[in-house]
């Protein structure tokens, strides 16, 4: 992992330009951990986004199912009213 850090380009953290080639071993370890943490955060964010999509899909499905049931019930009631009127 340290070899990856040594070939990286300089970057900026909170306004401080950091050249990975000039860091101590501990500094290189910190950079490696920062990259791992950033990757883990991205994975978590993707997971949250997927859960949001699933949540919306299930909510929409529930609403459609409910509305379909209501429409069927309304049609049955209208049919019953028409039958009663014909009697």
C-alpha cells in the first residue's frame, strides 16, 4: 500500500498541499487510511441510495395497490347501486 502512496500526485487537504513522496511512513499510513475510509464512505452512501430507491419503490407499489383496491371497491359499489336502481 505504501508503494501506491509514493506514486501519487500532490493533493490538498484543508488548504494544505501535501506531496505523498515527502511524508514519513506514519504520514503515508494516514493517507492510506484516509483512502480506505473514503472508499468505505462511498460504499455506505451507495447502500443508502439503494435503500432509498427500494423504499420509494415499495411505497409507490403500496399506494398503487391501495388505489387499485379502492377503484375496484368504487366500481363494485357503483354496480350495486345500478342493480338496486333496476330492481
